[in-house]
């Protein structure tokens, strides 16, 4: 599954036509239980945002699994 990137109208929402959305699922025991996302301008610093979203989703899943 991993990180997904939607630029402009690729998101399917006309209100986000001037935005980019970077998402990553988070899991508990290998089951996807949610999605973490960042919305920003289409000129987003993708090289910085993608690894942050990926790592944050992994950390969130790990923290939730320990509860």
C-alpha cells in the first residue's frame, strides 16, 4: 500500500484542484486501521514531505499497537 500522492484533481475532489495530498496508511497487526495525510500546495516539497508522512504513519501504527 505505502505512500500515495494525489496532485490537483487526481484526488477526486474539485475543492482540492490547487492542492496536493500525500497519504500513508497506518496498521495494527498488519491490518490497515487508518490513513495519515498532508494537504499542501501543488508545489509541495515532496522530497521532504513523503518520508515524513511515511515515517509518521509507521510510528503511529506502532504506538497504537502497543496500547
